[in-house]
């Protein structure tokens, strides 16, 4: 089952590391858990015009357990997610340009 390309990219990930990577033409996005590198490449090239993707790296962030601040006994679990680091050979993505690094 193939997903629509518009739904592959869930959101951009804005962090200190992703801003540093954006200066080197590498952009970080949270993607669907069943997305692969080819789907991510096509989704980025379709969503952002005048962009050519050179390389896609997929990283799976594992879920983490946390404790309650009040009782310290209750444990909960933050969900994991999949992220893609996209390296561009041509063009820039305007979402990351406005963020100061």
C-alpha cells in the first residue's frame, strides 16, 4: 500500500542539531513510520520546488520511559518516531531559513 506523497512528511524537526545541519544543506523531517528513502525523496522534491535530493538517511528514534514528577513511581512512555535527514544537491528549503542558529 502506497501513501500519498503529501502525507509522508509529517513535520520539520527544529533543534540545535537540525539548524546546524541546515547550514550544510541537510534538513530533518519527521516522517511516517512506514515510509522508505525513495518515498521521502519524492515527497521532498514534490513539496518544495527547485530542490534536488542527493541523499536520504533514515533514523528511528526509540520510545523512552519517563517518571511522574509528583510521585516518581508512575511510569509512562513517550512514543518513538521515524525521522529522515535529507541532503540536497540543489536548492534550499525555506522553512529552515527563518530560524536563527
